[in-house]
């Protein structure tokens, strides 16, 4: 897991979105408060995370921003509860405003389908994939392929 191979070896803090035995709504509020109180802010008083490590799904989703979900349209809130009909559940996710305000993003991708999506986006296509918005933003994104 990423904590074992990465966070245990650097001077950094990571925060889980979920808390055992907490309602999802309470986890959203807790994480939003954490961002508000623990993360430095920019001149617009919006959180700026130094480094975000993301993955990509076979459908081009990232974080828990899945194709066709309401979370893709969130432009104000930092953290939301996002209904994902593809897996018939709610997921907590940070939103594009947070992702696009990060200093740096590392994108981990493994598998032919994910590499195909990344190639499509690099060729100027793939606007329907949620990861597209991040890859075509001004954020410094480093993509690492073939990660186990």
C-alpha cells in the first residue's frame, strides 16, 4: 500500500477520507474541515496541496470523479459525496477545484486500457474522461506507467 512504500519513508502527512464507523456525510464534513484548517491557502483563500497522488480507472476516472457523475460539475466545494451509478454506491472525493489548485500531481497508471486513455488524451481526444481535465490543466502532472 502507498503508506508503506511511500509515506512511511518521507516527511509528509497523509489523511484518510474515511473513518471507521462514521457516516459518509460526517466523513465529508471532517475532510472539508481538515482541508480548511491544515492545508496552506492561496491568495484566494483556497487550499493548495503540495502533492496529490492519483490513479486512473479503466473508464478514465480519477479520485472518485467518475464519468457522468455530478461530482464532475462541482466548482465550489472541496470535498463531496458523489453518487457513482457504475458501482451503485456513494464515494467521497476531492473535487476539480482542489485537484487543479495542487502544486503537483503524480498520476500512477498500469494496464493497456489506461495507457490507451492517456494516449488518446495526448493526441487531443478523450474529453469525456475525467482525467482529461487534469492532464490538460496548468498543474504539473507527472505520469508514471506500469506501477504495481
